[in-house]
C-alpha cells in the first residue's frame, strides 16, 4: 500500500523530469543540427521558472479552469502507464481508460482557448482537432491490433507478455502496426512536419496565443507530459516495456531522437496534406496489421 | 554568464530566471530588424543566451524596437507593449529611437521614443552589429541584476503623462486607459 | 389495477389540460406540469413490480394485455422524467406562441402514448399506441409552419411505411400462431422455421429501424428534429427514437428469445452481422456529416443518428456486456441529448437564431446554460466521470474482447468525430467573441434553467455512481437469459480489467487540486476585457474577430465529396417517380366531371354493344 502511494506520487514527478529533459534535449540537438551551440539542457526549466514569475492575462473562469483540466488529465494518464515495472493504477480499466483520459488534454486546452476570443486560437484548435482525427484513425487500428493479439486491455499484461516472449515490433503481424505507429508518432508529438497546429509564424502559435505567464508554463509542462505519454505508450506496446526505469528511459531516447532529426530538417505540412498522409500509408499498414492479427487468430 | 551558480538561483530565482530567459517578441518595427535574423540563426546564435523569438506579446518579456518609429508604427508599438505581461524590458535599437537618427527632420517619425514608451536601454548604431546586440544583452542582465531595469514600473507610475504624450502624437486612441485604478481589472467594457 | 390507472391518468390528463386551457393559461400550465410530475412519481412507485393484466374488448376475440416488468419500468421512468422536464421547459419557451393548448395536449399525448407502448403486453395494443405516438409527433413537428410542414410530411410518410411493415409482420404472426400476446408468442416462435423467422425479423426490423433511424432509413430525422420546437426536439431525440430500440429489444430478446437469436448464426451474411454492420455505419457517416452543419439543431439531429448507431450496435451484438452498454447508452443519450437540445433551445429563445455562423461568446451572458451544455458535451464525448463514458466503455470492451476489431474501430472513430462536432457546437455558440447584436441577451428564465440543471446533475451522478442504473440494467439482462454482471456501486468488476470509476474520479480530483495549487502559486493574472485580445498590434475589430464559418474548412474540402446524403436523394427520387406515375394517371382521372360522365356513357354503350352482339346475359 505504501509503495503504491509512493509510486502514485513519484510517477508524475519522474514523468515531468523526463519530459522536461526531452524538451531541453530537443532544443540542443536541433541547434547542433543547425551548426550552432544551442541553449543549455536546463533551458526549459529556466523558461518555466521565469513564466511562473511573470504576470499573465486571464479571459475568464473557463480560461483558467481549462488549462488546469488539461494538465490534470495528462497527469492522470501518467498514473495509468507502466514505467519500468511500476504501474500505479493498474487494475482500473487499462488501455481504454487511457484513450479516454487522453482526450481531456486537448479538450481542456480547446475550452480554455475558446474563451480567449481570438480567431488565431480558434484556427489553432480547429487544426489541432482535425490533425487529431487524422492520427487517431491509424492509432486506433494499431492499438486494436495489439489488444486483439494479446486478448487484453491492460497494458501491464502486454508488457509482461513481451518480457516473456519477444518484443511486439519484431513479431509478425504486429510489425506492421509498429511501423505504422512509428510513422504517426511525429503527428502525435507535434513535431515537424506535423506541427501545423502550433505554427508560430502562421497563426501566432495557435492555441497558446493568449497564454502568458503561468498559463504558458502549464502549457509547456503539459507538452512535456504529452511527449512522455506518447513515447512511453509506444515503448510499452511495441518495444517490450522494460524491467526497470533506466532501460525504459534509454528506449524512449532511442525512439525520440530520430523524430528530432526529422523535425530539424522538414518544413511543415498543411492540415489537409497531413491528414491525407496520415490516412494513406500509416492507415493502410495499420489496417493490414489488424486484418492479419484477426486472421492469424490472436 | 553566471547561469550555473546555484546559490544565486536560490537567493533570487525570479531575477535569475528573468535574465536567462528573455523571449523577444518578433515584431519587426523598422529597418533595424534586418540585423535580427543573423542574430538568431546559426552564426551568432542567440539561443545560447536564452533569447528566442516569441509569437505573441503575451508570451514575451523583451521588446526590441528596431529602427525608426513612424507614427503609424507607434500605435502598434504602444498596443503591443501594453499587451505584454510584467515584468517586461524594452530596448531601443539603432539611432532612430534615441533622437530621430537619420530621420531627425522628418514629419512622420517619432524623435524621442522615450516619451511614449519607457525604454530600459539603448543600442547606438545604424544598424548595430550582432556583437553589439550581445553586449547590450549582457548590459541588460546587469541592469536586471541591480534592479534598475524597471521601465514597466515607470510606465505604471507615470501613466497619465505617457498617455497624454501618446494622445498628442496619435490623436484619439481606440483603447481605454490602462491604469486608472486597480491592477485587477484592466480597462472597462 | 395500477397499470391501467397510469395510462388513464396520462391520457386523461392530456385531454383535461386541453380543456383547462380554454379557460385559463396559467391553470393549464400548472396542470400539465403537475400531471407530468405525477406520472414520474407514479412510475417510480411501481419499481420492482411485475404485473400482467388482460382486458377483453370483444376485438376479434383477442385480449389486450398491459404488462409491467423491469424493462418496461426502465423505459417508463425515462419517458416520464424526460416528459416532465421538457414540459417544464415549455412553460417559458411557448409562452407567447399561438395554439399553446394544442401544443400541451400533443406533448402530453405523446408522453402517454410512449408509456402505452412500453406497457403494452400484446402486439395490437403496441400497434395502437405506436400509431398514436406517430401521428401526435407529426402534428407537433409541423407546429411551426413553413419548412416544418415538409419535414413533418417526410417523417409521417416514412413512419407510416414502417407501421405498414409492422402490420404485415403482426398479421402474419397472428395467422401462424393464432395469438398476439407477447408472452405467449415467445415459446411458440422457437418452433418456427428459419425462413419465417428471417421474414419476421425483416418486417419488424424495417419498422423499428425507421423509427430508430438506422442508416438507410434515417432520412426523416435531420429535418424533423431541427424544425420541431425545442422541447419537443428534446423528447424526439431523447425518447421517441428509442421506441425503435424498445421494439428491437422486444423483437430480439423477448419474442425471439436469446437462444433463437444466438442460434441464427454469426456468419458474414447473417442478420446479426448485418445489423451490427448497419449500426457501425450509422455511427460513422452521420458523425462526419454533423461536422459540416451550420444549424445547431441540425448538428444535434445528425448526432442523434450517430449515437443511435451505438445503441443498435450494443443491442445487436449479443453479449451481456454489449446489451448492458446499449441499454445504458440509451439512458445516457436520453439525458444528454435532451440537455443539449434544451440548451440550444434556450439560446434560440434569447438570441433569436440558431445559426452557428452568427452566434458566439454567450458563455458570460447565459452561464447556467453554458455549464449545462458543457456537461452535455462531455457526456456526449464520453469523458470519464459522466455517464456516457461507462456505457461506451462497456460497448468497446465487449467488442474488443470478442475479437470484432473493426466494429470496435468504427465505434472509437465515432467518438473522435463526436469530439470534433461537439467542440464546434460549444465554440460557435458559447465561446469566442460576443457579436454586437447579441450584447443585450439576458439570462435564460428559471423554468428553462431548472431542467438544464437537473439533467446535468443526473449525468454527473450516474457517471460517478453508475451502479445505480446498472443494477436495473443487470436485472433486465438476466431476465433475458444472459449471465448476470458483477455490478457494484462504482462500476463493474470482472476478471479482465475492472472499471473502477471511483479510482478515476479521485485521481482526477486530487490531481486537479494539486495542479490548481501549482497554478495559484504563479504570479497573479490580470483579467482583461474581450476586446483586449492579440491582433498583431491593432485594436480588435468589432464583430469581425470571431472564427466561426466553416470551422473545419480543411476537413470539409477533403470529405465533402464523400458525404452526399445518398439515401435522401434516393427517397426523393422514389417520391418524384411515384408522383410522375400519378401524374400519368391524372390524365385519366382529370377531376373534371364531364370526363367521368363520358367514361360512364362509353362503358354503358360498350356493355349494350356486347349484349346486342353476343348475348352473354
């Protein structure tokens, strides 16, 4: 019981540390690719501290509560994800609950942004929701293939089975789903070429146009959590989870860094180009993966 | 840079964070902006100092007023400055904001920007090179360290005189006065 | 003794309220509300009773049976509570309209007829009440003249088609089995041949499918629900469609029985899989069409078609979790769809329009309605802590665990489509900038706020403690012959991953408090007025700074060519074809008496000629 409570308290903290480290690492690696030095690795921490000390503007109660709801949703999702061998809230619904609580994050930000009364925000939300619809189609096919193959909706069981046998990504029908998930991971994380929903030059950073001070700090923390959640889900589903957090972290790094390489050099897709891409090859691969899984008999 | 001194962070985290995370609003006010892309790209990398461009004034705390200020631009500058949250720092960039520079006798430019917007520091030159910009940033850090970069406090305290200067230059302003009374609710309906 | 008193009170109350309305308006209003609330109380008192009473009226020797069991009770309590709330809403909505006596009469008659349907124990009384409900709904849909008349016409034609199919099925059952009593039909029908069962399933399936707006038969729904007056739209979407659901439940589980239904085979072309497939398609296509709508009520109407797909999918799938999910989703859908229609009705009442392109920013002007709409949206999407989450979770879980990956995929994509259009609804109506012309909009009156608040509280209550309705639904499931579910107050416990809403609730609450504390530790924020928004240094232009029209523009361009409403065009095509055939017939039956006299004389001449020539007589 005590270990459970400690896990519940430390999981989000650890996820935050990992997420913020990834943000700093992203800026550093991109800078090095651009042949410059880049900020120190702790720069996101400095930014977040500065944002907490800066005043901000508020457009109403929904503006405040939306961002709080969004961040709360992301933290609750972290509680349901296995990280190494820990999984704080294991037996409460598994993957379906995660899929659902993951909705709270964009919904909260959409509600708070809507109250901001700025068309840039509305366009940003519209693009973000359309992009979400775009990547959800292959993502759902992938997750359904995994759930059908292992006949369970609990992620901890998926991890345990993989630890026992072999990683999903090298087992036959799920390799298609794994490749498909890897192809849509930049869209989920908001990396180029799919960062149209927070395009600073076009729609003045979309959802975050009216976020100052602590709102922007919470939004940055939220971004860190989303990074953690999406990559951790991929590692758990397809790379076998891990026996302890260190190896888990190494696997997450291995997944994140190629995405950064693509982010550093690609331009941005328009929303309909992004959705057309997401509904073409990744969906086809995931669809084939699901059919193969159902035919082979799970 | 004393970015890594833990004791300084523990004693005054707000000051240290404000120094090393200056997000400049990417508003190209005049011709001086031509010197800013080289500053933020690979050759003279400003991100080492923690300076990146911010998309909207709400997310920014540094305002570089680059180049001459025409009367039309002054409206946008005042609006942008007022939309930035506190604490905020302004830097006049180039000779034109200081005393009119090359356009000292033009009917359409503002000669002394300091009458309309509080400025924390000036960078002389036409245009200042990127090295000058970095030296200016280190000077700004010293000012922040010594609590002397308080342009926003001057603005709040002397708002009536700033506003009357603005109205003399621009005529009727469409936005209501920022600081009549309490800090809680800005403007009226 | 009690069941027919319920029906007599319901119908009698309707007629009495009409007569009262001739004398005093306020008296009629109070009486109508009183009758609806009395019906709710009455039905609540009947909980747990199981009654079956036969009346003989000398009608072909058939007894008319009234029956109350757990299934009927669950539907009856939903019908009566929703009817009561919508009647309370109508108090202010219909305040200064004409023919309000007629309106209240029809509202109460629809209510009473639906109660009659769920309490009917034999097919004849079911049919009588079904028809009373259909035509009273038609009269109410065409209440506002204008486009509502065409909408009502579409509705009644399709509904009558369904009723005729029902009649065909009913008569064939009578011919084969000599009885129409539902509890007697059930054991008798298991002896019928497979082909006959398929015929019955098709005939009744068409009838209930038209009412429940399963995909090929949904064409009447968008027009009818958007043109009806708002409280009646709530009743239509919330309950009237679910009479088709009740019919399906009766057909598949009570008349046919579980063994026969499961024994029908599950191959690719069986009734079971066709119905599941139709349910899945009904989830996807209307959800995407709803994203393209610019009329708030039309968006909600298409959303209803989509959610009805979930219910049909749940019911047709055939496991106990799926049935529980389908029936619970019926209950949740009644609550949140009524809430959304009432919220949109309140906005229409105050702002005068329901066009999504011209509303905006009403959250600060009508806060109670905004919060109600927000809770409704969250329930529609299925956010955890609202009831919609539990019912959708049940359906997803059973679809995944039984290996129907594609049905689960359709259901889950439906949820994402739901997020898109529900956000569009709430953004274009309540969030964003307030237009100048709506600056003087006042708050909704109390009698409109009350049903909104009651429904929101109900949604949240049944989301956090889903055990309360799940207990009743479990009883229904066991009465059909399924295995009972292990229902606790907080959710369902089972071996393959439990649903524990209390864990989720406390997790979200505690984490939310922690985040809020973190939020408050930052520097204080300054509250700004709506005009003080980022506009690239300019002052925000009045009335031109709200992004509403074509909210999902990139998606429109991609999916619009695929989303023509083909069934609507087919139906209009059939209608025009029949009209042109009738037009040809018009050449003979010209309506001119001279022609008819000519025909008569010619025919007499022909007869005389035949008589003279060949002398047959």
